[in-house]
């Protein structure tokens, strides 16, 4: 009888253990499923926002407001990045960016001698954790070699350290010259690598056929776009004062800065969740 009792207790213990394990597995499965659903909803939200921003850009173009259209297009590009976690900028990279600059449709073309030109907008992180009003700039460069044709590419530049930020604030520097630049890592797995933290002051990305990839911009010079600055702010506010928070946005909370702020907030939140 004593042996039967011991066997009965052992069987009861094994049954309870199995039930507990099944419950734990079900809870984990439910948690994973919930996370996947939330991720899908967030991705769809960013896609919808990107469409909204692009429509706003088209409307601004129709109204002849090219500067506002540039901001709206840049916002659409940021939201498209957020909607592509496996093919976009890693969250760790975005979380560490000092400044974000976007050039909607950088035109590159030529025959033997090539040229690149684009008009972009930038914003920098402020000491209080916010982001500056948008600063307008132009990007130009040239190349020599076997080339023919014309193409337009969306470009994103992330300034990753203080020296790169200082160079951007001067609004007169050459990518790959006064500041080092490299093609940025792409996708979720790339965020695990720390190489990008030590390689370059500027990480660059381009979008081709809907996917974002690392890009090289060596030789491209960045200068303030004074005409656009005057059109948007009413006077030449200066590149450095704008990016250091001394200038307020006269049009309120523009879509581009809002998109960058949202992207950075998501990256920071995700970093905290993974701790």
C-alpha cells in the first residue's frame, strides 16, 4: 500500500507539472501572437500615414508651395521606413542619430561626366530631447566615369556623432570629405552589430524599387538652401540657429519633424522594452 501511495503522488506531481508547462506555453504563444498583431497594426498605421503625407505633398505642389511639399515628401519617406522594419533603418541606429536629413528624389545622371543634385530638409535633436525646426539645404556632387542616363533616388542621411553634427550645423561640408560617411546597416538583425557606432559620422540610405538599402554619397556637398529658408520662414534665419532650436516653426508642427520625432520615440521605446 505504501508503494502504491508513493506512485500515486508521483503521478499527480507529473500531471500538475505538465499542466503548468502547457499553461505557460499557451501564455507565451498568446503573448507572441499579441505582439505580432500589434506590430502589424503599427506597420499598417505607418503605411497609411505615408500615403497621407504623400497626398499632402501632391496638394502642396499643386498649390505652388514647393517648400511645404518637400517637407511632406520627407515625412512620407520616414513613415515608409517605419513601415518596413525588415528592410529599413535599424531601431538602434535611429535611436542614436543626432540629426536626420532627407532628400526626396536626388537626381543623378549624365553622359561620361555625371552630376547629382537634390534639395532636402534636416532636423537635429535638442538638449531637451525635442527636435529642431526644419532646415532646408541643397546637395550637389559630380563624378567621372562610364555612366549614362538619369535617375531619381530618395536619400536619408543620419548624423551619428557630435563632430558630424557640428559639420552639418556649418552647412558647408562634403560627405566623405570633412566628414566620413558609409552605407548604413539595414534590417532588424543589423541592429545587433556595433560596427556602425565606430565607422562613420554619417550613415546614408537610399530607396530603390520600394526597398531601402545602404548608399554611398562620397563627394556630395551640403549647403544651406537660402531661397527655401526665406520662403518658409520669411527671412534667412540661418542654418545653425534653426538646427539648434533658436528658430520656431512658423507653420506649427510640420509633418517631417513629427515623423522623425515619432520614429525616434518608437526606437527609444523598443530599446527600453528589450532591456
